[in-house]
């Protein structure tokens, strides 16, 4: 399971529970590929979420119960990191930001507000509920 994705000068690094992979393009390109594998386009998804939920930026991407991606910065920022909420075991606030512990025991230390991450998680949960309702009412 993917834990998080970061950009590098040569592409992106995908941290998974049991391995680390590289991808030749940006992490946003990789996210777009994951969306297509989930049978929707990233651009169409973003447009719809912005319209329906009035989220302006840093829109989380719900692909499945195992792939719930949260961008920590603007998605086109080089230093943006995408976190898979489904792989998070624990989140702790510390004096420099937050510490994210994944089920693999890997930890990620970020200069990021716990309130900001909580807001992204709330949006993700709203999106998940909407997608499940949409699926069942069709």
C-alpha cells in the first residue's frame, strides 16, 4: 500500500509499506495515472469536487478505501507531498509540526499544522461519503 509520494529532480519516489519505487514523472502525473486506473480523470474529479463541495485548493483524492490521497501543498508545487490517509496509523503534534506514523512503522516528520491536516481529512471523509451514496443510488 502506498504511504506517501514525493518529487525529486529525476521524478518521484513512492513510499510503500514494503518497498520504495520511483516514477519517471512528477508526483502529480503519478496521481493522475492512479485516477485513470480508478476509472476517472483527475481534472474532471477536481472540477466536480470544487463545484460540489466548494473546496478551493489542496483537494484530497479519494480513489478507494485503500487509496485516499491528501496533498500537503498546492498540487503543482515541486515540494508537495501526497499522503495516503488509508496507510496512517497515528498522527502526533510536536513542537515543529506533526509526526505521521504509518502502519509499516515508518515515520514522516512535517512542518505542517495538525489543524490543516484535520481539515483535509474532513474533506476526504465528505468525498468518500458522497461517492458511496452516488454509487448506491444509481
